[in-house]
C-alpha cells in the first residue's frame, strides 16, 4: 500500500555504430574533411566506459560536488534524487562502483 515505485535505469548506447559510420566516412573523405572526422572519431573512441549507468552516476555526483568515497550517504541521496524511484540498493550499488573506480 505504501510501497515506493521503483525506477529502472536504462541506457541506450549506440556508439559502436557511430564509430563505424565515422570510419566509413573517413575512408571516403577528401583531405579537407579528414581532420574533423578524425577528431570526431577520437572523441567517440574515448567513450569506452563499459557501463553507461556508472558514467551517469559519476556525472550526477560531479554535478552535486560529492565524492562518493568521502560522503557515501550524501552520494546515495544525490543519485536517488536524480532518479526518483531508484531503489536504495540500486543507488548504493552504483555509488559503491563509482567510489571503487575513483569517481
């Protein structure tokens, strides 16, 4: 009756197809287009975080100015505030992973 609705964090990631499209464009590009395509390709290739949920968590904590290693409770609250309905356990897991990876 008083149960809080849960939210599921789903992240769609289509970087691989974008990288492939840039590589194909680069193969057919004229010399004037190459620098821009190379830069775009480098930017996308940097986005290699295997868990986009973790990247989202890091961004939420960075925006809030919270270090999850020093203020875990505040970090969990910030993550849950950013996504209402996120369960306590989900938020704790995300914060712990962010702390372990040196957010």
